[in-house]
C-alpha cells in the first residue's frame, strides 16, 4: 500500500504541474501578449480551460491531503519552514481563482473587467513562481530546522538564488505548456501563429532559466549536477526530454498541432524525473544533512491501508468521469 | 496582537468565510435541480431561466468556496502544525474521502455549467444532481473530522503517544452523526431563507413577479421544512454535548454551579469575573430536561471543571442564545408559511409574511456562524478534546498577526466583490429574462 500512496502522490503532483501548470501558463501568456491581441487570446483560453478549470486544481488538494494524512511530518515541516512562500502562493491561488470566475460571470461588462484581468494575469505569474520556489527549497537542503533566529528559520530557507531560479524556470515551463496547448485550440491561422511565437519565446526562456538553475545550484552548493548527470535515469530523462523537444518543433513545422501537447507533457515529465529521481524517496532535504523520506515519514499501517483503498476506489469513480469531461469538451462547438 | 490569538482568529475567520460559500455551493445545486426538473417536465421557460440565473450565482460561490477551501487545507498546517502532525493520520480518513467527493463535484460542475445544449438533457440534469450530492457528502465528511476533535476516537493515548490508530473508528466517532445532521439542516435552512428572502424582496418590488415567485417557492419549501426540523436536531445535539463535553454545555448555559434540577437561562448578561449571570429569565428544571431528558436531573456546572480547562463562558453563552433565538424565529416563520399552504392561500396576499422572509435573509447565516462559535469556542482550551491543548498546537513562527491582518483584508474584499457581483446579477434579471408576460399563473398557485 505504501507504493500505491506514493504513486498517487507523485501522480497528483505531476498532473497538477501539467494541467494546473498549463492553466497558469494561459495567464502568463496573456501577460506577455500585446494589449490589442489580449481579448482574442482570452477568449480562446477561456473556451479551452473553462470546463476543466475546477478539475485541474483538484490535483493540488489531492496532493495536500495525501501529504497530511500519510506523511504528516513532511506536511508540517513544510508548513512551518515554508510558511511565507506557501501563504503567498495561497494568496495567488485565491486571487486567480476568483478573478477568473468573476470576469466570466459578471453580468455587466465594464471597467471592472480590466481589474479582474490585471489580478488574473499577475497572480498567474506569482503562483507558479512560488510553487517553483517551494519545490526548489524542498530539495535544495537549505531548510534549517535548527536555526535560532527568524531569518534563518523562516526566510533564507526559500529566499535564495537556487529557489528563485527554480521558480522562474517553473513559470517558463507553464507558459510553454500553455502555448503548446493553445496552438491546438486556436481556430484562426493568425492566432495559431501568435501562439507558436509564444511557444518559441517560452522555450527560450525555459532554456535560459534552466541554465540559471544550474548556475545557482553551483554557487549555492546544491548537488543538482550530480543528481541529473551522474545518474543513469536522470541522464536518460534529460536526453529524452531534448529529443522530444526536437521532435516537437519538427512536428510543428509539419502543421500537426494536437500531438504536440503530448510531447510537451512528456518533456516536462522527464524534467521532473531528472530532478527528483536521484534523491527519491527523500522528499525534504534539511540543512543539517538529514532528510525526510517518504518511506520513513509514513503514517501508521492502518491509516496507509485505509487511504490506499480510498484512493484506488476514488479513482475508479473519478477517472472515467474525468476522461469523459475532457473528451466531451474537446469536440469543437459548431 | 499576540501570535496565539492571531492564529485562532485567522482560523476562525477563514472557516467562518468558507462555511458561507460552502453551504451555498452545497445547497443551491439542489434548488437548481428542482427547477431544472420542472423545466424539463413542463417546458415552462421561466424554470429554465431560474435555473440559468441561479447557476451563474452558484459558479461565483463555488469558485470562492473552492479557493477558500484550498486555503484551509494548507492553513491547518500553517497554523497548527503540532496538531496536524498527530491528528493527520487519525482524522484524515474523511478528508481523503472528501477529496474524492470534491473531485466528482468539480467534474460534474464542469459538465453542468458548460453542458447546456451539448449533452443529453437528462444527463445534463443528472450532472447537476451529482454536484449537489457530492457537495453534501463532502460537507458531512468534513464535519465528521471536526466531530473527531470534539470526541476523539480511533486511537489509544499512552504516555503522550498516539497508538493503535484506526482511521475508520475515528471517522465514526460519537459526535459525527448529530453534528452532521444538524449541519446539513443548517445549510439548507440558511441558504433557503437567504434565497427565498431575496426573491421575496423582488416580489415586493414587483419586478418580474412570475420569475421570482416560482424561484421563491422552491427555496422556501426547502428552507421551511429544514427550519422546523432544526430545533429537534439541536435538542439531540445538546443531549450529546451534555454527555461528551459537560464543560461546553455549562459554558453554553453559563451554568457556574452544579445544580439539581438546573434551570434554563434565556438571555442574561454574563459576568465572567464574579462568575454569575444577571438579568436572565429562568425556566426552572428546563435545562435538566434538555440535557438529560429528565426535569430533576443534575447538570454539571463549571465549578466541577478545573479552572484551566474551562472554555470562555460569555462568548459561548451569547452565541448559543443567538443561535437558539434565531432558530425559534425561523421555525415560527416556517410554521406560518405552512399554515398558508395548508389553507391554500397565496403568500402574495400576505405582505407581512413576505416581509418576514426578507428580514430572514441574513438570519440563517448568523445562526450558523453562531452555532460554530458554540462548538469551537466551547471546545477550548482543547484542540483535541481532553488530549491536546490548542496552545500547544500553534506554529512556532512569530508574526502571525501580520498574516491575520492580511487575510482579513483579502476576505473582506472578496466579500465585497461577491456582493457587488450578485447585486449586478439580480439587477440584470429583468433585462436577461424578461418574458413580457406577467402571467396569470402567479395567482393560480
Ligand atoms: C441555521 C442555523 C442553525 C439554527 C437555526 C440552529 N443551529 Fe445549532 N448549530 C448550527 C446551526 C444552527 C451549526 C452551525 O450548524 C452547528 C455548529 C456545529 C454543528 O455541528 O452545527 C450548531 C451547533 C449546535 C450545538 C453544539 C453541537 C456540538 O458542539 O456538537 C447545539 C447544542 C445546538 N446547535 C443546538 C441548537 C438548538 C437547540 C437550536 C434550536 C433552535 C439550534 N441549534 C438552531
Ligand atoms: C466551517 C465551519 C466552522 C467554523 C465557522 C469554525 C469556527 C471556528 C472558530 C470560531 C475557531 C476558533 C476557536 C477559538 O480558538 O476560540 C475555530 C478553531 C478551529 N477549528 Fe473550526 N470551525 C468550523 C469547522 C471546522 C472544521 C470542519 C474543522 C476541522 C476539521 C475545524 C478545525 C478547527 C481547528 C483546527 C481550529 C483551531 C484550534 C482551536 O482553536 O481549537 N473547524 N473554528
Ligand atoms: C463545516 C465545515 C465545512 C463544510 C460544510 C464544507 C463544505 C464544503 C463544500 C460543500 C465544498 C465544495 C465547494 C463549494 O461548493 O463551494 C467545499 C470546498 C472545499 N473545502 Fe470545505 N467545508 C468545510 C470545512 C472545510 C475545512 C475545515 C477544510 C480543510 C481543511 C475544507 C476544505 C475544502 C477544500 C479544499 C475545498 C475545495 C474543493 C473544490 O475545489 O471543490 N473545508 N467545502
């Protein structure tokens, strides 16, 4: 059962990254779209993500619930030492979720729309930035559980170049995912061209920020290089990610638009594997060199058993329904 | 502000905010399903418009409920890490099932909101019902988790260690049923009266009376039936509390000394320093009856509870009075409405009753918040009753006061925006749904 739960946890995190990420990315794209094209972009976007909007964000809840039921020590360590970035991320989630719905359902369309838009696009940037910062801090070994002053305990654990670089990298990946997704959703050629431009832009950004992550890792003594390149799985994941990127641009030239999103998703999955495989099952690395591992920090047997069953049965209920939702709204409106 | 107090206030604020949105998200789908059903059966466009108008409101509330709920699932750890470290594996079962329920709810909502004209019409209707049922299920589950904090079960507490954990037994603790029952009724009562009241107001203003009368009726039937059941379920809860948390019962009733038989106090001003209540109306023996079903029974007072285990008396007592007072009032309004229905009279001729419904718009929610204050403040100083003190569970991070101010501002602005949006929705009803037929069907009902 441990394995079932760990699989679900990894899956929930991955799916949140891919689906929620694409969803954040849509806002990021809007941020980098010129004022005159924004409303068009917005329309395509809201058609594309409207129906699956709530469902995409459920993966975060699933991940959090699994964490606090089955890995309480990991959940509480994160909530104590990463309190500040978590709170900022939450504000982002609140602002974004409400602004998205408010602008859709406001019965009168007037100046308020601009306010919702502003909130939406800036929080679409902030939220994945801080998600990335949190992810970066968890693996970087900067969290200091023995610190005895405020700054060391609650600030420098996440406010460091490595975490920030991971945050920016995350933002770029989200933008990339969204651009690729929207290429397949847009109905006009001009618009498609615009999303292709955006995808190129985000791709370049991801490469630059990726390089920044490695540089920051070098200066901050995070053994990222070792994890990724001195490990067979990590190395093959990087190679696969690069190959799929080349394939992706090739197919794009050929005008195939729908298959791209699978490749982009695969690529991001490989990046996550490359970063996390080497230190699996350690979830949090602490400054004093110790780590919280998924196997050691796990809850007592009966809890694990019950949670495992709940997840398995839950997925039987959820997955067909969810699949149908995605399928149904893939069909274009007449 | 001291950090501990700030953490408690922030928790209370977030929960108090979430509960309103969650109740609406939980109850409105049922109202919509009824009106949707009537539309499919009768082809009366008005019902379709009601369903659509409501569904827009629900989407706004649902999203706000969802983000504030997401906030809460992090906040439990951000504010009470020591609690979650031990409690997570024990009371986590309902939360994991709740996750499933939410997921189904979110998927069904996607179908429902975006499925007009795209799905088979009965499948579309069914997705609306699923939204309601899974919302209700998640409400029941999360209350079961709260009930566990009031009535811990499913583990052995030995030398400060939590052993033999059994999450299923924890979920079916002694308090879950009465609490969940009372909460579900409360959700229907509060939302029902709020919705019915808004439509009653529009009827009084003579705007689209046909539309608003039909909408009023659906909400009012749900609201009044539940409001009559509410005091009965409340009585069950009170007997339950008397058994498992005598300190809470004593605080609810501001009963400073153990008495046999014990009187029920109505109103009154609590003097916490001198441990007495003044200006209250006493009903002899009534408390003994309410708590133990016997007019002569002894009721434990606060004098039998160690000083460091007593909850704040004044807040709990006042909150309880507010809840029961409003509960009684809503029950009377409901009975009035039933009498009209039995006599087959139209409420449209009874302006005073419509006005009472308008007055009741906020009352249900006030009672609901007051009820939660009774439950939660009455549990203090314990976070897990009898096992862990709230003070020992709070996060070690200083500066929570800032976080409290920040989130207060956020929640306040969200409330303002939602009210503003709703106001606009309602204002637009004549424009969007005016059928130009203030039909005779109004009177016929
Ligand atoms: C519309 C809202 C509403 C109304 C009209 C009432 N209640 Fe209530 N009450 C609630 C909404 C509520 C609640 C918010 O839903 C609570 C908080 C926790 C819970 O389970 O339900 C609650 C809790 C609660 C508790 C504490 C339960 C516990 O701590 O486990 C008692 C003893 C009562 N109620 C009793 C009553 C009585 C005797 C009422 C008679 C009129 C009444 N309530 C009306
Ligand atoms: C949504 C309706 C609810 C409302 C309005 C509510 C209200 C409150 C209030 C007023 C407090 C502060 C009490 C004090 O410190 O004096 C509080 C504390 C708390 N509540 Fe609730 N509550 C609700 C439901 C829940 C549920 C369902 C749970 C958990 C499953 C929960 C968990 C907690 C926790 C962990 C605390 C902090 C510890 C404490 O003060 O005891 N609450 N709540
Ligand atoms: C008595 C207390 C509560 C009730 C009755 C309740 C009920 C609900 C309902 C019906 C929803 C669905 C969203 C909506 O319809 O607006 C919801 C959303 C949510 N609630 Fe609560 N809730 C309560 C307290 C809590 C607590 C204490 C937590 C966290 C620890 C929580 C976590 C969530 C989450 C994560 C969501 C979002 C799920 C989604 O996206 O649909 N709730 N709640």
